[in-house]
C-alpha cells in the first residue's frame, strides 16, 4: 500500500472509533450502520466489505468488542462497542497499536 492509502485507512479507523463511541449508547452498532454513516455523512467511497474488514481489524487490535446475537429474520448479527483501549486511542492517551 502506498502512503496515501495507508493514511485513508487510518482516517477510516478513527472515524469508525468515533462513531461507535458516540452512538453505542443510543443504538446497537452494526457494520451496515457504520457503512451508512461513512458513505452518507462522511462522503467516503467505501464498500460494505471494506468496512467489515476494518471492523475485524479493530476488534483484533482490541479497540472494539464484537458480540454476536441472534436477530429474528436475519440470523446471527455482530454488534460493536468500543473498549477502554479504543477510548484511550481516541483521547491520545496511548498510541494506536501497531502504528509508529
């Protein structure tokens, strides 16, 4: 990846963390709600699959927590919340894991 793509990916990660932090008390956070926010409000040209990949990455880094629940008519659905480390990254208390 070139530096521009890396920067765009880092911005997306930060926007996802901000969105989850602000909205998790109001409604369950799903990949499709984050995708909708990024494409409609933030005007990003990003696919649902890419958002799903970024969410998985943030969960693996310990910045988000994913719980799977059964939703009638939809099956297993993942819901996301921000972790304490995710808040600390946003507040610049700790660096983003794995970044220089």
